[in-house]
C-alpha cells in the first residue's frame, strides 16, 4: 500500500512538474518572439496547440484577451525561420504573409477564419489574433511541422468522423463559393495547411497569401491574371505543387476552377491517410508529368473514396477546367444529403428562421442526436443551441436537447462545454417549463457539477423551485434535496433550506406535497445537528395542521430516525415531556390502519423503554453517590469529644446503650418521621434504648463545659435550640401527685446539706454503691432523681407499657408485696413483648443530635421497675444489654 502511495505521489509530482515546465517554456517562447509586439499588450498566450499556413510556418497558441477574458488563438510567425534565406526572398515571403493576413482581416464569412486583432509586426515576429482554433487540417491528418511536441492529447488521438468530413467539405465549398462569386477572388492555395478547424470543429478558409483578385472592370467578365510557378524560388514562397491545378503546366490560365481542383485533391487526401493523389516533392517537372496523366481520369485509382462522392471527385480532378463543377454545384451534391449534415447546416442557419420553424426542428432533434458522434454533439450542437437561449421563449425547446447531450458527456466535458452555458438558464423562472425540465434532470446536474458550482448555482435553483406554485416542480425539488444535502452548509441549511421546506409544508393545500416535505426532512436529518433537530424540527412537527395517515406515518418516520440514528439521539427529557405527549394522541387517530397503528405503538414503546432505562441508570448512579457520602460520614467522628475519657472513646449512649453506624447514618431523617423507613425497619422491629431528655441535658452541659470541645456552627445552632426547649413547659401531661412515702423518702436527697442523714438515706446510698457497675460515673441523674423530677422521669420512661391506673401500678410495687416479688423472681420466663407504639411523628419536636436515638427507640427501651421486667430473648447477633443501675424509686419500693 505504501509503495502504491509513493508511486502515485511521484507520478502526480512529475505531472505537476512537467506542466509547470511546459507553461514556463511556452511563456519563454512567447516572450522571446513577441517582445514589444502590440498583440501581447491585449492578448495572453497560454499554450502552443497547432501550426498552420503555407509550410505550417504559423505557430498557433491558445490564449485569451486580457480585458474581457474572451478565448482567442494567437498566430505567431518567427522571422528567424528566414534567416538563411536571401534578403530578397525573405522580404518577398514576409510580404506574402502580410498580404494574406490583410486579406483575411477584410473577409467576413462563416466559412472564413475570423480575425479578432489585425496583424502586428515587431523586430522578431509577426502576430495576430483570431477566434479560438483547434488545429489545421494538416495537423489532423498527421503533418505536425512546427506543432507542439508532444502533441496535445486531443490532437494526438483525433479522428475525423464521416459526418465531420462531409460537413467540412460542404463548408469549404460554401466558403469558395463566397470567395468566387461574391469577392471575385481565387484562393490559389487550397490545401490542408490552409484549412483550419476552430474550437467547435468547423472548417474555415485560411492562408490567403497567394490569392488573386479579379482584374476586369465591373461590366466585363471576371479576369484573374496568371502567375507562373518559378522552380528556382523557395517552395514556401509559392503554392503547394501537390494541390496545384494542372493549368499551371498545361494552359497557363487561372480561374476559380483551380480552387475546385485543389478541393478534389483535399477530398482524396481525406480518404487516403492525408496523402494527395500525386506527391511531387516540390519538383515542377514531376508535377508536369503527373498533370498529363490527369487527362484520362478513368485511370485514377479512387477506390478509397466513398461511392457517393467518387464521381464528383473524378470530375474535380479532371484536367479540363470547364468540366469541373463549381463550388456551389459541389455543395449541393447528394453526398451531402445526410441527416447529420443537414442537422449541422440547420443549426448554423437557425438565425434565419422564425420561432415556429425553430420549435418544430428542436422537437425532432432528440431523435437525431443519437445518430451523431458525441464529439459533434458537444462541440457543434450544444454551442449552436446555446446561442438560441437568448430567446427565452425557445429555451423550453432547446434545454431538453442540451441535457440529453450532457448525459453522455464526461464530467470534464460537461464543465468545459455545457455548465457555463447552463448557469444563465438556471436563473430563469419564466416560462415554468424551464425549471421543471431542470428538476427532472437534477440528478445529472448534481452528479457532474463541481461542489462549488452546486452551492453557487444549483442550490439557489432549488430554493426558487420550493417557492414555485407548480405542484410537480415542488415535489421534484423535494425528492432531489436529500441527494445534495451534504453540499449545503450548516448556516444555509438552518437559515435558508429548512425554513422554506417548513413554510411549504404548513402552507400547501396538497397532501402529496406535505408528505413529500416530511419525507424530505426525514432524509436530511442525518445532515443536521442534534440540537437543531430537537429545537427546530420537533416543534415544527407539532404545528402540522392535518392528521391524515400518510402525514402521521411520515412524522413517525422522522421520530424513528431521530431516535435510532447514531449521530442524533433524543434525550429522555425531550422524549418524556414533548415527544411522547405528542405521539400518544396520534396513535388513536381513526385514519390509521392496524399495521400503521402497530408501527406507532412500537415506536412509543421503544421511547418509553429508553426513558425508563436511562432514568433508572441515573437514579442508580445518584443512589451510589449517596451511599458513598454515607460511608464517608460513618467513617468520620459522629459526636463532639466529652470531658470524660471513657465516654468519648466508645459509641454508647449516656444510658449505656450502643448506637450502630446505620442509626448514625439515618439520624438525618429523624425530623421527618422516616427513621424506621430509612433504616428499613418494620413496626415490630425491636427498638434500641433511647436517650432521655435528662441525659441530653446533661450531655449538652458536659459538651459546653468541656474546655477541649471545638464547636461547629451547626452544633451551636443545635445547642441554642435545646436551651430554648428546656425553658418551655413539658410537652407530656403532668403525672399524679406522688405518694407521701415517696415524697418523704426523697426529700432528704435535696436537703442533705442542711439535715442529718437518716438510716433510710444511708441504706439507699449503700445499695446504690453496691449495685453500680465498677467504673461507672456517679451522675446526679442516676443517683435517684427524687421529688417531682424523678417521678416525671419515671413516668416518661413507661409510655409503651399497658395503660393502668397509678394505684394499680403501685399495688405490685408497694411495700406489702416484697416477699411475693422476691419469691416469684426465679420463676420468671421470657414473655412476648407487646407491640411498640410508633412515636416517630414526635421526632420533629426535639432537636436532632448525633448519636442519640429517636423517640421510637426511647419508647421501646423504657424499662419496668427493677427486677420486674421479664427477661427478653437476645436478638441474633446483637450485643447483650448493659446492666442498668437501680434508681432511688426502685430502692424505695424495695424498702417499703
């Protein structure tokens, strides 16, 4: 592969190098031989293409006029060719050349080469400019003296078709008829070197260097003086002996028949590989001998000449001038009664006909075009038809023929010979048949027109077609647009093409046009930006007024392409909020068939599944992010450091109950009453012991009083709310007045500093110290909260117990039953725990604190009087509950 690329690169570079070198060589040649020549001031030569004139002494260059860029041919004669000649002969030759160009400049006829700039002379050259020239007939027949080397590719492979030969001979005879009858001049040197083919292939007369004009007065017979052939002079200074009439050797007379003899020899050479009937090799004696053979033309070998013109050629080559047909007679022989010749002749004379005759001819022309060679159609037919395009009424008759020829042309031929002429036609809007014919052949135009010309000329044609009122043109245009959508620039697509399609779709009254608009939009979606589709196309679909089944299916097709195309895609937000609400009403239209309804529903299901899948993925990603955040929070410290080292080192609550990491992570939901749902617990799940308000108050005071505590702004707000709550009255109903026994027993604990300790208080203190676990801190709240405070605490810790009167509760806790309670304690069995009451709705009444259980946990962990709570079975995998110290009320109950 790499070797192929290197080979391709080397070939391209060598071709470019050779082209540049050729251009430099041509420029140097022209600059060398045209220094100071006035022709170079107005014309610029670009390439050496051919040679022409007597002895092919004129070099023909392709060029153009600098001011108008009009194509032209520049003829250059280099005087250095005559350097070895005698001065007298050199001057005579230069004079002949000057005379020939001067005569050519004065003549105006379709079969005579047209001069654009007269002869200009400098010290080194002669030069003049004419219409564009392809080559001389001698170059075409293989004579390449003074021609470029190597020959241009087109000239190297050029072969004349029969219709070209026929029409060429007819044109030369018409030119001679004009010269003989109108100008009264004999050319005297008709030969392939002096017949020039212009860029369209038309044959033109050239080389009037040896022409002789009529010398007789107007009222007398024409007379042309005879000039002897001098063998001692240079051959280029005299007519070519191979095409010279026998009168020069036999009768020494001159008349127009001499040009007809030369035309007969040219005809012979055309069918004999460019060789004349006699090759005299510039020897006049050989010429005389050959002229004698012409007296008996029956001996001439004319088998190579076609039968339709053979006898006429035999007459043209006759030694007797009076037997030769004149130019007008020769141009009307049956050999030229050919369909191709007549067609080309009609095209050249079209300017003489009226519109009716022209239209009839143009209608029959498509049947004739296939019979003509392609080169003739491109070079001869198309230019003639293009000249007719100035008449707009005839363009609909001419344009189909032009497009028919363009179909067979190569891309290079189309650009060079057809496209430049089609561009003005593309801008025509009247009559409408012009636009219709162009729309029908739009595939051809897009296939052979360069992209830059498509943007500059073809796309504006499509825009005008969308605005046309003819339904057929609109539908053709809509069918063509997708094929050229890739050539439309993004800003032109958004601001020019799409608005016109949308306007036509919404305003048209034809269902087929509306459907074609939607189909066109669906085909060009791949060339649009994703956001342009969602922001511009989708709202446009919602504006379509009709709901016929073809319209609905076209809309569904657009959504299907937008959903499935890898470049586009529709976001789930657009699908859920705009597309699906729009498609559902369409799915219940009565105009749909069952198959169409199934198609719509299939698309809706695909969209729904896409929305579901994408949103599920998004939610999973969000939840994973939340889980990562929770894990980070659980890895961080969950409470402020306490003044007591043992408490700050463990994760237990102040009442000795452990808090799991899951409870810490879900405390944020405590204020919403969602603590159980956030933890995934049921209503019957056993709750952890709760932190009481007294413990919270003590912990808050401990945290605030700790000198090492670094309070955050959130902690400060929390503590301020707690202080405000403590100043408010209690939220729970006040309990009944305590019994006198409890009051009496609890009074000394508040006045121990002023009263003498009794035996009862000593016993209470002793029992508390004995029952407290080793190392447990003795806090004021745990030393037996007496009085109303202790009673409130005891009452608040029993919300989940069965509701009983206070007297009933005291009946089993009173002093009258200690023996029964003590004797029955070993026989206690685990009993079923009653259903916990859900008090999560009260969570928002207390401030949320880290590491403190909710009110549900508080309700589930309130314990009965000491030693009376049934033993509960330990949950699988849970830690054993810590031993709870006896309170003052429990001890009073024991002692009473």
